[in-house]
C-alpha cells in the first residue's frame, strides 16, 4: 500500500499573478528554496598594516561556534517518538466523532460530510491528527490524556512540513490543521503551547492574506466551467465545496484573531479594510453531501462582509438575514471596533470623565451608529430569530454583556486582573485595587451596571452551555468581576434601599434599570441573594464550574481563583 502524502500538491494561491511577478509578496514555491550552498569566497587582497590595525577581528573560537550552530540546526530538534502506543483506528475514530459532536458547531470550518465520506487516500493525515487531538479533549472515554501528545505531534509535523516543503504553507489542509493546532494550544493549559499559539497568530493571518482566503480570488467553479462546458453537477458541487472550504478557512482564521482580541483585550492582526469576501450563508453547508446538487443552490444569496458592515454602521440595521456563523463574525467585528476605539485608554484615561451615555467608546463622525449599541441590537435580534440556540448565536449576546463589563470604565477588566495578581508585582496590584475602589465609590451607577451585566452573562452561560472555548474565558472574567465588585465595592452594590427583589436572568427587564440607578435587593441565578454573597462564596462557586470544564486552561484559571480564595481566608 502506498503511503499517504500529508500534503496535497495544489495551487492554493488563487490569483492570476505570474510566477515571475516583480511584486515582493508574490511567492509561489518551486520546491528548491531550501537547497543552497555557500558560494566560494575570493580571498581579500592584502591591506596596508595601518588599516588592518583599525579593524575588529573575529576570533577563531567565534567562527567555530557559528559552525557548531549550523551543524546543530540541521539535525532533528526532537527525540524519536515510540509509536508503539499510537492510538488504534477505533480510538482515532472516537476522537474524530467527538470533535464533530462537541467542537465543530462552535467553529464550523470543515466540511463534515466530505470529511467522513472521503476515501482514505483523500483524508489528510495531518488534519486528522489535529482534529483527533481536539476531539480527545471532549471524549468521555478517558482519552483526555492523549490530547496534548497528539497536538504536539501535529505541531511538529506542521513545522517540519513548512520547512521541508514550501508548498505546505499554502495548502488548505495544512493551514486547517495549523489553525486547529493553535486553537488547541491556546486553551489546553500548556504554557508552552499557549505561547506558541500567540506567536503563530500572525503566521495564520499572513497565510490567509497570501492565499487570498478573504479577498476576491480565482474560483474553482469558474475554472471547471471554463475548462469543460459539459461539467457534471456532481463535479460542480465538489468545486463549490472546495471554494466554500477556502472561504470558511479564511473566516476561521479571522474569528480566531478576533476571539483573541476580545478574550485577551489585545489588538487584532487582520485589517478590516483588506477583507472583501462573502459571509458564510448556510448553517447546513457542512452536513450536505460533498457531491450533492444542493451545494449549488444555497438557501439565499450570499452577503458580502463589507456590505453587511456598511449597512450596520451607516443605517443601523442588517439588510439580510445571516447564518449563525455570520452573526458571530459580525458581532466579533463590532466588539473589535470597540477594542480599537479604546486603544489609547492607558494613555488618555486620566482625561476621561463620565457622561450620560451608557456607551463610552468614541468613534469618528462617519460611523453614524455606535458599534457597541449595534452589538446589543444584534444580541436582541438573535433572541427573536427562528435559529435554534447554538454556541455561535449565544456568543453574540455574551459579547454584548462583556462589552458593558469591559468598556464601561477604561481598562476595567485589565485592572481587575492586575488586582488579582496577573502582573506579578505587589506595587501594581496595590495600585489596581486602589483604582477599583476609587472608581466604584465615585460612580455607583456604573458600578451597579457592571454587576447587572455580569449577572446576566452568568445566567446566559448557565442557561446555554455548549462547552465552547470562549465560555471558559467568560466564566473566569465573571469570577474576577464578581470578586472585584464584592471586595472593593460591596457598599455600592449592596444598598439598603427598600425595594422589591429583582431577579437577574439572561433576558432584559425594566427592573434592572431601577436597580442600576437606585440600588435595592438583587438575586442572581446560580449565585443567590446579593446580600448574602461575599467574595469567598463567589470564588467557590466559580472554582466548581471551572473544575467541570474540559480544557486545561480552565484548571489554570481555577488555581488563580483558589489563590484569591486563600487571600480572602487570611483577611
């Protein structure tokens, strides 16, 4: 039996640029880039002694050290792996099925039916390995210990292929595997893989640019029709799947970049101006047969990303219904605009003064509708549409609540995390705690607004649990927000105003505004009566929730809360 190649030799740079194009960004690998020899050096002519005396001389030992590095760098960097214990086909199948059962719905970039129905020769071994690693994390067959080793193997193969075969960096299946491997690394709990995932984010965005994944490019369907006017519907369907896979890979990289921006409050790598592509428009795309004629007749006309964003920012509404994936992409884009608008908070925050608007980020005049307000409108729309609740739809509402928590005050969550010990210095921790105490005392209305939206996000995550990766970050942020509110603003959120008890659920209520402006009695779903809550009780609840989550980063977060819990016991 012939070995299966991990890389399909395809022309994945879908543009019309010739190989000899003078533009420096046009790189079409030939396969010979890694083979080179040092050219012979002609001995320099003797120079006058006076000039030689003024030159710095490289010592022989330094040259030998360079040669030693060259020799070492041309050896395999990893020890051999004993593959005797590599999982059986049954175990791999369990992991792959677990991936599609638990993870695929939160990140729909693979064509599920094509993946399952493909002949063995068509399955990318590398992609299967990355899929199996994620699936093992969710497996109920005690396979979680297998997940990190499988991901490490995928990571090593990707590095090897990118150096060994320059075509690999532009192969769709390799980039799919690379994206999934980075997502795994960010959330698995390994500090080394977490750093590796952060470093690789820029590489994935660059690959998306070079491959024209989110810009107009040559279409497989158009090429099929040009080459053969009698192309069968099945062939056109497969070409349609190939085009959609490329688009969804691009959107997957965009979502990964946007999620890191929103979850970690850092800048995105993608520039919004460079994106000119249709949004994913069919929630059933991944389950349709790869050669089905239904691939040629989508439920509705595709919506261009630029047109959808322009309709929102200029007219305040979408002109067409979107799929769950597209809703999530637009929501993350609106959130990203808020992050960008707050980029100078650490520099200009001393000049900030409270206003009557609940939306603090300021945008240029040509943006006629506030992106944060649009995000909340999008959240309300998602609650009324006929789509079944799923992780992507829930993420829209979750981002709206996170926006109210994060953007109400400049760098609020950043200061909460520093106060919890993220920076590692006692001075910065003390300064952050002083900042929190001062803001909560000076601005009680916004303090209560933050805890209300934290309560609504808490209820939302309790009502709709999908074990998505973002849920772990949001759960941790909620724990820190409640801890900070009860530790540094207890007298503000726990008021003695006599009023009917308000129960905070994930849905909107007029009673919430009354509490925000006047205070009163409050009951949080899953937490209890606000009067009876303290920082230690809240930390214990969220520690238990994080302990039940499948990914390793949740256990890292749990240990942070345990350290804070220990601090509460000492006070």
